[in-house]
């Protein structure tokens, strides 16, 4: 069957529905005849019911807000600092060659492992999450922005100088606009990094946030609740990603002038 | 593949003019950059040590580098520490093998069977960029508080990165190379061995690298969460006892080892891909 | 061995863009040892026709036959392809690339390496046997592609704009070599080109195609023994054929058998088809 035909699309959806049905069927089977302990796999109905309750509960949204603002503060500060550093570093060959590898190392290194230290230094509240996420995110953004600013097509720069553009004009009108697509991409990655770090940190040790209520529920062996919260978190992340992808859309290289 | 004309043996390159005898030898840009990097790192170390001496930073808060070295020596001469490292290492190995094998298998499945890819790859992609740590409680529930949980969890996380990269690798396969196999009457398995496998190798390499990274990393994270032994447990213990120096020593150890593994892998990839005109700079940025 | 296309039609189907008729009612016969060039405006289906002749592509209607036996799959022993972008496998050495058809046919390592080396010597690249494609220039890679095809000792070579990606100088140099090789071996050739000069210089017969949907609108015979010197290009005959070709391609007109007039020394075999 050829791609793009209606029959093909039907097949794709058919496969998805079938897979979902299989999963749900397996879950229900495990609940019923399969006799899997509800401590392991809570009843599907109960989970859905609890999820419904969760969505209207203030507790869920309150904690969601904590996670969200932690992520936003971390990301925005990292983005601002990272872009400025990247812009400065991109101005010269030597600067770029010096700073870029440092950014790569910082990015490659599993900085999350410093979290226990951050907990010691900043406590279990949101501060430790925010600083950790900010520090982690700054590196990929520096790296991405250096590449973005250095990949401005020299043709644009030549045109600018041929038409007598001043340094400042060249910076703003041309370099910035031409580097926007790659910057957007770096921001997308950075934002994803931030939310991942914050959530992981919350799960490990926290006083609030979505990760916190998840960990709490599972530690109290409140399995159905934990599952329900998990669904909530997955949905939250999905919506956030959608929003971020739209915000940092993959535009075509912005035209100059 | 670029068709650009390269300096080849056919057109013998003219001999480079030798520098004038009086010219000073100038440092290459890379060398200068390296020097500055080293200088920055050294500078930071010095500032750190001085601040420590001046009592600006409490020893509890962050021990100075010299003190740190001493602590590290203590830590790594302790047999128990190496025991924990071994325990984590074993879990990482198992997680790597399972996650990577599954990731490669499913990755190729998706790459070769378009319908399956269209149906299910978006789900894989979504889960790849979802924080895996939110599933830690789930895995602990399912596998209990023993060595199986870290292995299963890390394998789970690893799987997604490997799969996505392998699918990317299969995407590198070019129709025109497959066409050569058809035109010269190759059999179906020759399509795989002679075109699909070598063409998708860069993606598979990247996948294996991320497999290593995440197997290591996710084991550590889950170990941080709950005491199942291993390096994570040590980190927890040291943290509770406010032994910052020890925590730092262990963490730096892991960081250095992972950076080393990274460059080793790069080296290996270069060797195995001599046929490429230039190394693929791996742009896929991964997440926790 | 003669290849015949009878009432050949090829339609590309797409959900989004609807059906594209690439070729329509094409009748073509390539006799043994004949050098035929296919020329026409962009998108006229000449590559499609070439692929169909070689069995790489199944026609939607009509058929391709070799000595009356229908062609259903590629057979490099019969007709070997040389593609425009050479399509060497980048991860194989030059020697392995040249030997690839033999490898697919299951020949032993010794046998195929010997044959491949022989072909590489023929095209003057024996020294590069252990190199990788990216180390070679475009012209050299194309020669490897030729060696690859020749290693199959086919009766017919199917060349898809073999000089298309090369610059003028390389093209001429390569052309000289190819001329030598092809005439020495007496092979039949079907060559797709968009260069008028190439079309005339090489061919025993030039097949001119219309824009999409592709049909054959004219066939022009070039009655000069091969291999030809470069001074053929300066001849009157060449100039007249060239003018005719240029006219045909830039203003594709419906030609009928009655209208077809022959430039001196050449005879138009067939007129346009409706």
C-alpha cells in the first residue's frame, strides 16, 4: 500500500488502535483473571477515577505550578545568560574556539549527579531544583548560540558591509535575524532539559512539585494515586512540549532585511 | 554524498611555499584556545583554593581542591567504595546490553517497515523526550527494591534513545545506493549487508553511544532515589553525613570517566568510518 | 541481441499530485552494437525510458523485450547501468565497488577481484584500487562506475547522463577514454544526455523525445563511422544536425512522417507519433 493513500492512513490508525486495545486489554486482564497484585498494577477503573479527581483538585494544580515556575525561572535565566555568553563568544575565532569546547564538556558531563550537593547547599525546596536546572541548561544554550551566531551566512554580512551597515546595525538586523532558527532550536532543547531536570530532582527529593507528589504517593504505596499522577505528569509534559515547539518553531531561515 | 572535486592524486598539489626564514612561529588558533581553556580551569582552581584558605567557603560547604584530593584518596582506597562501583557497573552493563539490543532491533524494524514507523515512532519520540525519572517509582513498584529495578529502569530509558538514533541511521540510507544493488542484481539480504547496514552505521554508533551514556546515568539516578547499593547509595550516605568532599570526589570520578568514555568512543567511530569524507558532528542533543 | 520497447507507457501514481504520465506509446529498437542517444527537454522521461529498458522499472503499459523475451528485472549481464551520480558505495573501496556486480552474482573473491582489477586498468585507475570513493574526483568516480559496468561484460551499456556532473575539461578527457573503450569492445550503448553535442558526437542514432508526457518525436541517424575525431564537431553535417536538434528541443512540434526532412548525410527514420 502506498504512502499517502487513504487506505494507508487507515492502516496506520488501525495499528495504533490495535496496540492501544492490546495494552488496555492486557491491563484489564491482569486486574481480573490475571490476578496481578493491585500493589503492582492498580485497577484501571480506579486509576481513571482518581485521575479525574486529580484534575479537579487544587493540590495537583498547585504542585504543577511549582514545577512550572521552577522550570521557567531556570530556563529563562539560562537562556538569557547563555545567549549573551554565546553572542560574546561568537564574535571572535579565538573566543569561539575557547568557549565552545567548554560548553560541550559542561553539556556532556552528567551534571545532575551534583544534585546531592545542591540539596546540601540549597535545601530540598525549589531553589535547589532551579539552580541545578539553570546550571545544566546554560551549557547547551551557550553551545547552541555560539553555533547559531557563527553560522550566519557570510553572504549576508558582505551585503551588509557593501551597503554601509554600521557594526550595530549588522549585529541587530542581520546576525540576530539570521541566527534565529538555530537559536530557536537551542532554546527548544534547553527548555526540554530544564523541565526534565526539575522533574527528576523533584522525584528524588523535594518539598513540592509534581515529582514530589508522585514520589510521595508511591512511597505511601498509594499505587492507584501514583499511576493517576503519572498520567497527569505525562500529559503536562506533552502539553508543555507542544507549547514549546510552537513557541520555538522551526521556521525557515529568516530573510534578511 | 558530496560530489565536490577534492584535491586528489590526479591533480598533484603544488608544494606549499616554505615560510620565510625570519618569520616567527605563531601558535595555531587551536593551540591558543587550548592554552586559554587550561588557564581558565587553572584560574578557577586557584580562586577556589584561595577562597577556601581565606575561609570564604566553609569546608563543609565546599572543601578546597587540595583538601579534595586528600579526600578522594581516602575514598578510592576504600575497598567498599570499589565494591559499590562494581555493583553499579554491573547494573549499568546489563542495562546497556538489554536496552541497546532492543533499541537496535526495534529501530531497524521501524526503519525498514514504513507502516510500523508511521504508526508508532511518534510515541517513541515522545517518550524519548519525556523525563524518564518520573517512571522511577513505577519501576520500583514493579521490580521491588533490589538490583533488578535499576537494570530494568535504565534499560527502559536507554531503549528510547537507541531506537530513535537507529531510526535516524536508517534514514541515512540513500535510494540511489539501493538502486545500485537492484541494477546489479543483488539479493534482498545483500541490500541489507551492502547498503543498509553500512549506511545506517553512523546512526547506530550514535545510538550505542547514547546507550552507554544513559545506561550509566539512569542507573545512578535510580540509585540516588532509593538505597539499592552502588554508587548512588554511597552518594546518599555521604550527603546525609554532610561529607561534601566525598560526594564531590565520587561525582567527579563519574564525570571524568564518562567524558573519557566519550572521547574513546569518538576515536573508535573515526577509525571505523575511514570511508567518510568528514566526521558527522553529532547534533542530536539528548535529555535525561 | 536487440532490445525492443513496444508501446511503452509509464505512469507515476501519487495520492497528492495525481498521476504523472512519464512515457506514452514509446516504440524503440536498439540493435546489437548500436550507439543510441536519448535527448529531450527536462522531464521528458528519458531517464525513465532508460530505466525501463534496463528492467529497473516496470512499465505501466506495453513491454520491453530482449530478442522477443520480455524483460521483468534488471540483468547486468545483459545491460549494465552507469548512473549520473556514479552512485559508488562510499563505504567500499574502489576495487570492491568495481567488483560489486560479480559479488552479487556469487563469484569467488579471487575471480571478482581479478576481473575488477582488469577493468580498473582499462579505465586507468588500477592505482586507486584500495582508495575510497571520497578520495577520488568526479571524473575518476565516473570511470569506476564504467569499470563496474564493464566488469559484467554486458552486451549493452545504459548510461544516464554519464558526463552530466562533470566540468568541460573532465568531460572531454573522459569522453576520449570512453570512446576508445567502447569502440574497442563493440558494445551497444543507450546514452541519455542533455548535451546536443554529446548526443550527436557519440551516436549512430539520436532519439529525440517530447516534453512530458514523453514520446519519441524524431529519430536522426548519424552516418559516420565511429570512433570519431573531434573535427567531426566542426563539420557541416554536425552543424546541420545540431540545428535540427536545437529546433526540435526548443520548440517541440508535432512531427509527422510527411514533414520529416533529412539534413544532408542523415536520414530521419521515423516521424512523430500521435
